[in-house]
């Protein structure tokens, strides 16, 4: 189990990436972290977009067999605290192998809600997926950056957030911390996508 401080830092990273602008002195540090973890951010976006794809329905909706295969890929990830870049890249490759070309194209066209949508901030909006099978999540990464203290949270500490797992459901956050509500919403979104896949897989 992660320590509270480390877990809080991981959650603060994702929250800051979604809502904050980094101060100038931290822009270079954030850029380096973002490049080192580009597959992590691509994985998070791809996962959320799959949920939107399924909710949209129509000809590009997932099949029962696809949903089962995706669950087999994603469910084990939710039980991991850490994820290396190579592991995230491999997950993206497996996901891409499950989907048809028309579904991959549909994922690129999906615009996620602000809470999980990359773009803006340093590096500009996300473009085409980077190497390894990302879907519309370019190296630009999530919007904004890790501001000094978003919502009263801690400062950006790359050493504590290295190899974070964007789909983890085992990372604990102190319920009294400023990031607690964001962590709750993040977990709810992950569970929502898993629920959609489970429903289709039946």
C-alpha cells in the first residue's frame, strides 16, 4: 500500500494536469515528466475515450467479444499501484489490437470532458497519438501542468510520482486532503468505464 503522501502526490498530479497552469520555474520539470510518462497519459485518455465510444453506441460501439478482451486488459491494471512506461506502451498496443480501424478513427475524433481532456497548457493541445498506439493523445499531454499548490495541494514532486498508474484503484488518499474529492471523482470515472465494459461483455 502506498504511503498517504505518495498517494496524495499522484492524485495531485492528475488533478493539477487537468485544471492548473504550471508556474514558469516548473514548466521545464513538468515538460520532462510529461515526456517520460507520455504513454501513461495516452493510456488514461484512451481508457476514458473507450467509455465515451460505448456510451455513444452506433456502428463503432464495442462488441461483446471486444468488451471481454478489454476487461481482461484493464481490470488487472486497477489493482497495480505503479506502471512503467514500457508497461503502459504494451497496454496501448494490446488495446489497439482489439479494435477495428473504424473504431480507432472514432476514438481520435472523441473530445473528452474538461475533467479528463488533454490539451491546452504547455505543449499545446494533444494531436495525433504518439508511438505505441495512443489515440489522439499527443506528447502535449494533459492540459495545464502541476501548479504550485492546486486547491491547496502539495508541490509537484516527480520523484514521488514516477511510474504512476493512471488507472489504479488501490492508491489511497487521505480523506481530509484537498485532493480527496478529485480522487473520488477519478475513481468513479474509472469504475464507470469498467461498468460499461462489463455490461457489454455479459
